[in-house]
């Protein structure tokens, strides 16, 4: 049997095992280090450790090599020796209950959100809008809310932008000024998002918080893996925005639990620098506030990045459990990162932290965790334990098997398209066109009734003039119809 301590074992120093106390796991954490130093294995150990404690987690898989956690690993002689060195004898190899998610629906269950759930601020970040354009987006959401029009997907958003543009003279006095230039900028940003596959992100059925907060029949927490290789490559902002949306949902929806024995959910942020790059200070401040307060909701947040400098100092100071893999000090910025990483640890008199960071081998790390009283332990040089699940990716056949066996299999496969802002505004446009056409016909009939009877014998010129008049009328009606359709589909032409 596995000789695991009651805490989440990370590894062992030359003197003792080093583990995270479940009660302190919601005090957040950091996994840092250069590429190829072992961060992914540390992440795998923590994710499966939380799962074994009954805590569901969400892990982004950017490189496509994290899927092995779903299957039992193979205990080679080398791994058995490493396990014995950290105090594990004859560990039981096993996979973790796993659910795969993928925005594109290729490597997991389709992950969709609605525009309404995403909200104007996060959407503005995703579209890279300025302050004025963000204000127009907020007006758009407010108008939709006041009219009871659902915002579910991108075509709803385009229809609302056309509606705002066509009716800005009536909307402006009540909600605020709306400029065609701002609407045009938002439309262009939407086109760019669609070019990156953004239409796949928004729609129904949409995921809910409960979809992530699952445990299996044995009480183990589900490891939710967001397959993000393509998403991260094509739209890094969409990737980071999804994680921020989930963080916001956890904070807004979960009740307070106080000082719980263990977290109810753990969220990992890989490539954490994307959360703060080119992000408005107001949003960074909001993230800092949420990270500070969300631990009382029983949520732990763990950032994975190359350098501690990637995380704002206000947030870095809240990360109590830290695993620092090797950093290389080749440039002045690298040297600054090494000094910064060393200074964030509680000093150990027997360890030159700044020097050791550059000497760590693969699978080694400097580790400091919170003790039972919430006090950081002195930093120690630790050999990271081997995982009991498979290292490296699983095959496509194995992935399909895991997806097919999931409790969520088939739930998100078929897209829904219920009535929302797009359908309502299209129906209103059709009704307006129908009423206009009927009124025109009534006026034409009344005009004919008032006109004197015409002679059957018309000159060729009169006949030609009548024919040209009717042709012009048909052309005018056709142009009117096209103008309304263009407006509905997102034309920027004002009235």
C-alpha cells in the first residue's frame, strides 16, 4: 500500500517530507520555473493529489501533454527508486477521474459560454476595446436587459450593434451617447474574433459552474482538463478570458464557507502572465481583490508561470504555497527574476536560495508551504515525487474512450439556438417592412381611385414614362429591402 501522509505530498528534502496541508490549500500557490524544469509534473502531482482528497480541479492543457493524468502510470525501476527516496514504497499506480473540455469540440466536450454570462467587461477585454468602446458595450447590455432580449451568441451581439446604430438618437438621451465610430470599431473586433474561431466559444448549451464541481462514485474530485493548445495558439486572450470568467463565477456564485478543512475547488492558471499582459489596471485590481477574497469561498488558485515577475506583487504576496523550479540567469532580467524569486521565500539559514535556484536539476525545486497555523515554512530544496498517473499524453483512442465514458457525454454535442436578440430584432424588422409595404400599396390604390379615367390610347412617350416610373418604384422598394437587411446583419450605415 502507499505510505502517503494525510497531507498532499509534494516531495521530500534531505531531512523530511514536504506536503501541503489541505486546510491551507485555499491560500493559493505558485509553480514557477524555466521551460523543461518539471513544472508539468509538479502540476500533475498537485492536481491528482487534490482529486484524491475529493477536490475537483480545472487544469488548462496548453501543450497537449497533460492528458496522461486520466490513466494509470507505469512504475519503472527508475520511478520506484525515486518514489522510495521521497518515502513512497510500492505506490499504487492509478489515473484520476477526468473530463476533457475543448472550445472547438475536437479534443473534449464543447465548452460554450453565453454572451450574457461573459458580461461586457470581460467581453471588452476579449475584443481589446478602449474605454469609450467598452462604454458602448455596456449600453448594449443594458438595452438588451431592459427589453428582455437574451444575448447568447455573436449574431445576437451583431444584431444589437445594428439596433444601437439605427436608434442611437432615441437611445442616447436615456443611456448615453453612441458614436458610429465606436460601433464600427466593435464590429471590426468581432470580425477578428470570428476569424480566430470565436463563434465556437459563444452559444448554447453553455457550461455551468456545477459542470466543473463533480466528484466520482469513489468521492474523488474530477480533474477538468481544458484542452487549450489550439485556443492558446490562435487566441491567447480568449484562453485567459475563459479562466477569468470561471474565477469570477466561483467568486460570485459560491457561498462563504469560512475556514474549511479543505477547498471545494482548485483552479490552475497556466501561462499566468497572459492574465495581466495589456490588462487595464482596473481589471488587475479586481483580479487581486477576487484572489484575496475567494479563499473564504473554499477556492484555491494556483498560478503556473516561468518567472514570479509575471505575477503582480499584490497577488504574489497572497500565494502561500510555492514551488520554484530552476531559473537561468543569462540576462539582467533573468538575474532580477532569480533575486525576486529568492526574496519571496522565508529564508533558510542553511541554504543560499538565490544560488540554488540556478543549480536545481529537472525534478528538483525550492518549496515553501504554509504550516498548520498558516505560517510559511523555511524554504527547502526538495526532490519532487513521481506521479502515479501516466506521464505524457494519451492516445486519441484512449481520449475518445474517456470522453465517451464521461457523465457529460452527449450533453453539449448538439448546439441549441433558441429565440434571442437576433430573432426578435429580425422579426421586428420584417414586421416593419411588411407594414411599410402595406401602407405604400394603400396609398397607391387611393391615388389611382382619385385619378381621372385615362384614355386607352396613350402615346408611346406616355407609355414609356409609366413603364419607367413603375421600374423606378420597384427599384426603390428593392433598395429599401436591402438597406433593412444590411442593417440587420450589421451594416454601419446610419439613418
